[in-house]
C-alpha cells in the first residue's frame, strides 16, 4: 500500500493525489515490487508538478490586479500519468474505445472479427 508520506510532505495534497490515482487505477493500492515503485514514481511526479505548478498548468491570468488561476489537481493527471497508471493495472492505455464481441455476420465484424 502506498502511503501519503511517500508521495510528499504536504499531507493533504499527497492524500488528494493518492485518492485521484486510485480513481484512475484502483489496483495501485495492491501493487508490489516494480509495479508499486512505478506507481509511486508517477504519483510523486504529479505531486511535484502540482506543487510547482509551472506555466503549462496556468488556466488564466490577469495583469491588473495581478492574478493567476491554475488548473485543478485532477488535471495534473491528464495524458501520460493517467495512461501509465491504467497500464500498471493491466488496463488499456487507450481510453474510450469499445470493448466487446463483433459477430462476423455483421459489417462491423469485417473490421474487428471475433477471435
């Protein structure tokens, strides 16, 4: 089991990142060995990016009176972190694609034949 203290020193932020990580890939709590180390590395990277919130995480900014709005913590998982966590749990790295059987007697069966 991955503990918040392993992710970072800000306990609240580390817990939030861990919870979002579990939503994306529920198996991360049960990973061991290399899988656990990989999941921890991904979560630590998200934590670090969230703490520093560089230019790529700026949602909007104004000049007077100077204001910068950042994206939410969940958006820090967009792209590679989400795909990587899902891959650790044996999920597809491509989300949103149909899964199921495609009978050969229908037109779609010619595209994705049943095996």
